[in-house]
């Protein structure tokens, strides 16, 4: 099972890398999102996959339960990732609206030093 | 006591801006009492001659202050002239709102300079050396609203601090050779003559000293530094700081004596500097550049004498250092008075001020006599002892003598220009009503001038004891006298004065027509500007190459770097990967249920669809599918909380993306095919690295999970049954607070961006 997951994680990362290297601003944000998914899944898998019960103490002491620590970590990551994506979306939307372009290269004038 | 003295000066400097308004008119007098008190302590030997102060004890660094010999002479100079300049500044900056800042810089410099000459540890010496460069920068750039002041300040800093680096390298090497960091111990150390590093040390230290003391080819910064307020010129740029290089060469002279080129190099550099300074000085018509070039010339003479290297020459150098400080500081202060009271700096437009400024005229005359080297002045005694020494110099004596006589002639001409020309002859009109300044301003220079005469009349009083103490071998020091009778040095003095007279006559004749610019740029300064220009162009080009503004190239570099670091790490741990994969393939395939295979397959197809989609909506939908599949995985593997969060957030993200970019055209292929192919190759490689990383990570657990602790204590300590929730809101509650803050900031940012949409801007025409 883990083998399949490892391939899926590789796929998510590869797609994320590729999309982030595009000039289109929307593709860049989609790539960032894919990269986030890949990272979450990597943490989840690396912590050990188990078809156990959810980590609830009510389940009694005998039952096998999933590790709650990576879950807490991923929960935080999902929410922060959403915050970043949402902000990027608004910023990207605003910038592309102002510059009338979806090409990130069109925005580079502001980054150039004095000639 | 010595370290306390240095400390008190620094503290006074820092407190000056606060003290000044509270002390009122008495402030300059009270401030000048501090260096004066230290001077009194030094002269009466109440302040001991050695004082240690632990600095970085773990490195064995101790600040050892030692006021003996040359250090003592310089300490006396710094505190004495420091007291005069402090008092003078009170009048110069009277009613100026920047006076507090001025006294702060002045005292910081004074403390640094005192620390420099007293330091026996070469590294504390270096720190103080650089501090004097920095305070000099601050003082030169004091009128920071003037571009030329800023340029001159920067130039002096770059030249002297650059030389400081060379000095540091030299001192480090020297410490390695001699196995000590104490200056006294270094000089006394027995260094094998054939030490291969010693010539390098000498060269590096010579460069450092030459930058500080404005020797050729670094002479240009000193005249430019004359944009500083005059008290700074009198203190830093004639009598003390610029002599730091001379001081260092003087102290280290015994170490480098054995190097064959050391003496000739110093004589050459010093002699050329003396001649250049003399030549440039007699071409100036503005008071301060005139004095500055003659200072360059004097510094050259000092270096030349050190190069001659005999005990008599060193003794003569010490006498000259003292005499020069007395008359040059006084003349600078007189120049400041003339500028301050008449508003005129060009000597061609100054004349006949004798009647209106009698005290200034007397001060100028006394110092001028000393500078010209008229008998019964300190300048005369210094010049006589210099000629006497050079007449008996073992090598190159007559060449050095020619340099000294020519420089002396220019001093006589400069002395006439500064102390005779403005005060005699017909009265020329001035912008301001000329009158003598207040007592704060004339008291100090008058004292220095008077001392110059007294020291020249009775050399055994001031000159002889101080100079004798400085010479390394004290037992056969020549006797100084006010009058040696008619001999060869006296004849040379007469020749010098006659030559000076000729120069004055030539200048007087040419003065009317000569309007050439005051600052003739010499070759080496052009080199400085060319270097600065090159540096500018280099940095612009580098910035434009590195900061190209192409996001994807930045990203590419970052990712490439990350992969380059990750790959060897992963590879090292992936050795048993082959059997891992086969065992997983065997056991895992059987274990995996069919719906899990279906999920993974769906995800991989959705990933492909996201990348390949031709429309925005298609890509966003495919991304949503990826997110939902991950959510289902969370459900299957015991993480319902994650699944719920993922569902909500994925939905929100998809909606947001679809809405945010509705104004944009559909996807186009922006990059050419080969770029896409290159990126794809790179991305796939990166993906493979991450896959291997995952497999390695699976096998890398070394410690037990901390989960057991949370499982056990979730209910007992935090009264919550959902362990994930308890971790988030209780065990790691502060982290979650931080997360909430991040979200709040993102929301605020997004809100601010959305509010300023062009269409909604108030009062804007569409």
C-alpha cells in the first residue's frame, strides 16, 4: 500500500513543480496547491499508514488507534495552506486585473534594478 | 586609571547631547576640563602608565593600556589639543542646534584616538584605529546636507578603512610570527631575519599606515576632508588622527629594520609625499586646502625620517611631530576664526585685518613664525634637528635633505600666506564686520602658539623630554638647544627661508591672474573615482543578472538547489530500497483492497488532468478531485477530522479560484515547447526524488511515537476525548493561536486588496 502512496506523492510533487514553473499566474497557484497536497500526504504516509480507528479515547484501551500527532500537524497545514492559497488568489487576481495579463513575466518591471 | 580616562571621554561623548542644553554657556569650558584633567594627570604622572582591562577573557584578549614613550607623547598631544579644540568648538558652534551632536562625535573621536595610541594589544589598537576612521567619517560629513561633504566623508572612510583591512591582515600575521599580541612584546621579540612572512607583514602594515597618514598614493583624501568643520580639521586632520600611521610606523620600526627595502621604501614614499604636498600647497589660495597640503608634506617628512631609521632620525621625527602639532593646530584654528568672523576663505581677498583682529593677528604670527622655522620657535628647533640628522644620515642623506629643504621652503610660503597676508597690507573689504572672536575661540590657539614659542626658546622644557622618551634607544639622544651657533644646519635654514621668500614673491606676482581651480586632481584620485565607478557598474550588472525578475527562474533555482541537497541524502539511505520494494510489492499488493487501488488511480488521473487541462475551469475541477480523493484517504486511514477539514477547504478553494480569475482569457501556451519539455523532465525527476524520499522516510523511524503520551493524558489532563482536537486546542494551543493569527492577517490582506479594486475606488473616473 505504502508503495502506491509513494508514487502518488511523487506524482503530486512532480505536477506541483511543473505547474509552478509555468508563466501563467493561475497555473502557478494551482501548482502551489498540488505541492501542499503532496506535503500533507507525505507526512501522513511517513507516520505509518494504518486502517485503525480514529484517535478517540472513548474507544477503550484495547483498540488500536491512528497516531494523532501527524494528524494535528496536517490539520494545521491544511488550514494554513488554505490561508496562503486564498491570499495568493486575491493578490494574483488583483495583479492580473491591474496589469491586464495572466503572464507573470509581464510583472517583472517592478523587480528590475536601475539600469 | 588609563582605561578609566578613555572610558570617561567616551561617556562624556555619549552624554554630551543631553548635557549641553542643561549646562548652558559653561558647557564648552566644563567639557574641555575633561581632556585637560587627563592631560594634567599624565604630565604629573598621577595617572599610572600601565592599566589593564579584561576584554574577551575566553580568547585571552586583554586591553592593556600603556602610556610610555611615543604613546605618552601622543596621549599628551591628544588631550592637550583636544582640550583646546573642545573649548574652541564652544565658540565655533555657538547657538548652533547641532552642537550636541558635534561634541558627541568629537569626544568619541578623542576617546578612540587615545585608545589607539595607548593600546598595547594590537587587536584593541586595530579596533580603536577603525573607530577613529568612523568618527572621522562622521566629522567630515558633519554638514551632511552638502553633497561634497558626504562624498569627502565617504572617500576618507573607504580609503582609511580599506587600509585598515590591510593593517589587520598585517597584524594577524605579525601575531602569528611573534606568538604574542602585545605591541611591546612584539617589538622586543626575536624574529629570525629570514622569516618569509615578515616582508609581507611590513608591506601590509605600510599600506595601512600610508592610507591613514595620507601618503602617496593615498594623499588625495586629506585635502578633500577639509570640508569638515575647522575644529575637526585642526584636531583630526592635522595634529592627531593623520599621525596615527606615522605613530604605527614609528613603533614598529625596530621590527622591520632588518628588511632591506623597508627604510628605502619609507624614504621614497615619505619624500615623494613631502614634495607633492609642498608643490600642491604653494598652488592653493584657499586657507584650508593650503594648510591641508602642507600637512600632507609634513606627514611625508615624518615618514621619511622614520625611514632613515637612525635613533637621531627617530628623535628628530618625534620633535617634529610635537612642533608640527602645536603650530598646525593653531593655524587651522586661526583659519577657522578668519572664516567664521569674515566669511572669507580665499587669502587673495583677505588683507589688513591687523587693526580689527589684533589677538588673531598675534596668534597667527606666533604660529606662523614656528611653521616658517624662524629661530626661537619650536618649528626652528625641529627643523634644525632634522637637518642635523639628515646631514649625518647613512644613506641617501643629500636626497632627503633636498626634500626637507624644499618642503621647508613651502612651509615658509604657507606660513606667510596664512599668518601675514590676511593681516597686513591694505584693508580689503569683507562681507561681515571683522572683529576678534570671543575668548572661547582665541584662548586655545593663543595658548598653542605661545607654547610653540616657549618650547622653541627653552627646548629642555617641553620638546626634549617628550621626544627623548619616544626614541627607542634613549641613551644617546642628541641635545636640543634653541641656538646651536653658526653651523651647516643654520645655513640650510637660511637657504630654506630664502627659497620660501622666492616662492612668496612668485606667488604674489602670479596671484592676480591665477584663477585655476583650488583642488588639482592628481592621478591617484582619478583612479579612486574610476574604481568607484567600476564598482557601481559591477553591482548594477550583478543585480540585474541575479535579480532578473523572472519568478519561474527564481523558483527553478530554489528547487534545483533543494533537489541537489536532497538527492545525495536520499540516495545514501536508499541502498536497501530494492528489497524493500520487492517485499512491499509482494505483501502490499495482496493487502491492498481494490477500492484503494481505484482511489490512487483516480488521484493520478486527476493530477494529470490538472496539468493538462486546456481551460481554467477544467483545471480547477481536476484539482478539486485530487483534494477530495485525499479527503477519502483520510477517512479510510483513521483521520475523520482531517477528512472534514479537507472537504470544506477544498470546496472553498475551488470556488475561490473559479471566481478570482473570471476576467482572464483561457490558458495559452506561454512557453515554447523545449522549455515545457525541460520543466517536465525536471519536475518528473523531482517527483521521483520525493517518491524515494517517502519510501526512505517510511523506514526511518528511530524513536517511539509521542502519541502514547497524548492518548493517555488527553482525557485526564485536558478533559477531551478527541485526541487530535485536544492536541490542537490544548497541548499545542499557542501554536494554534499563531495559526489563527496567520489566517487573520491573510484575511486582512485579502480584504485590503479587494477593497481597492479599481472599479470600486471612490471619486475615480472609470
